[in-house]
C-alpha cells in the first residue's frame, strides 16, 4: 500500500492527544483539535491499538488550517507539495514503530455509522507491530514528479519502492534502446529483451516509438500495423491452436470435461452479439482456462517484475502482450507466441455460450 500524502487532516489518540505527554510531536501543526472517536479492536488501550471495530476509543482530529486552496490552481499545486513535505517530515518524527494509515473518525456524541454523523476518513499513525500491512509501505512520488524513467531507476537502486501501476507508460513512451538501458542490468532479463526487440521490430514507427502519431496527436496504445494483417483462415488456425493449449492446461488440472468443451466449439467469424448471454459451460471452461494461465503471473518473486509486467500491459492494454513479453518469468508450459501472432495479425476471439467468435480487432 502507498501513503496518502495530500490528506489535510490527522487523527491522534492516546499519548499524542491534546494535553498528553507526546502531544508535542504534533502540536506544531496548524488548526484546532476536535474531540471524537474511532473504532478499535477489543484489546486496544492507550497507544496500543489493535485491528477491529469492537469498541470506541477517544481520538482527536485536526484539519490543517493552512489548506484552503481550490483545485486546479497554482495555489493547489503549492499546497500539494507542502502536504507531501509535511507528511514526510511527520513520518520521521513519529518514528519507525508507527505507520501511517487511514481510519474513520466521528465527532464526540455521534454514533459511529459509516457515511453518516460527520464521519471523516483521514490519516492516522498506528503501531506497526499490530498492523502488519504497514511494515513495508510503498513510496509515493513527490507532486509533479512525472519522469517515470527517473522513478524506475530510483527503484532499481533500492532508493524507493513504488506502486507497480506507476510504470504503466514506461515502455510505450520509450524507444527500444532506452528500454535496453532501463532493463539491461536485471537478472534473467535477456529472453525478455529478445522478445521486446521482436515486438519493436514488428510495431515501432520511424520515430522509434510504439505509438502511432497523427496530425492531431497520437494513439494512447500500440495497435497492430495493417501490413501484418492475416487472413481469416490463418486467424482460425491460430485460435484453434490457442484453444488446444488451454485444453491441455485444463486436463493437467484434471478438468477433463471442461477441456472437452473447448475442443468442440462452433466457430463464427463475426463480432460477439450485443445481447445478454446465458451462462454456458463452454464459456465458463474458457474463463477457467484463462484463469489458470493468468495464475502463472501471480507468483513473480521480485517487485520489479510486477512493475515490468504493468509496463508491458500499458503498451496495448491487453494481457496478450504482457504474456508474450514476460513469459520467461512465468512457471507454465504455454506458447504465448500463438496469441501474440493472432493479435499482431489484427484478430481477437471470445467464447460465448458454445460458440467461439473470431473477429478483426478495431483500431
């Protein structure tokens, strides 16, 4: 999880409450403290908060009085930067034993009902020993820090650990040579670089980038080039080969009947009908096979691999590209080249009811 660095309020309790021994840690913050309550675990007492919502405990909230800027103004940008610095400094002051999270707070005298009675959901510091999800929080870039390549290098050096979705544009906004520089030193990366090189050879434009540019702008995602388009007969052969792979995977997991359903589909070369589909066994078997393939991407050992997978997905917003590029890191016997060639050729397919619909990918 990452921290909320632009929150404008803080909850305190126990020894950090106004008038208590550790209130000096937060007394410099601007604003007026308001008495209220939070819900805590049954064993909670004083500074020792446990997970749960078994009972109420006294807590105070402070809304920063110096945060009144309107959104989408220069003042708002300055406020975001100020809040980022304030929370970063407060994290250090509160010490490693406390982790920043968010909790619901209600004013004194109000019943703690979610969404009612003046509820606020704002930042709070909780004991890390009782809240394991706070042990290794992810970093958040400073406001305005949008150089994703710089952030990637910070992460590789161990200086920061960011959310994987932060890197969704890392590849599609880079040339192949830039990618080789960004990824070249990673362990076991050579098969990935080789496939990425093939992908750029297939999809990159004269500019060296993957996104098609027009007089009015550029596409948000990479799209198959017309010169790679394949015939319907070639598309059908690839679809059937891919379905065979999925059938094999189902059989390995002892889903024999489900595998048989995929081996006996009807084929239609048309878009999927725009009607509500009934819940057919063949369509369910297809989704089950897809889930088994996807599971291979859930057990990557390093955080950077998840970030890299997100960058692969961001190229074209499809798991086809992610699977093709990342397959050397997956623990599964599956030829990701097959669905990639189908995508590259400009085709897609879906299973609905007991029919496999094969259709051209829209640009």
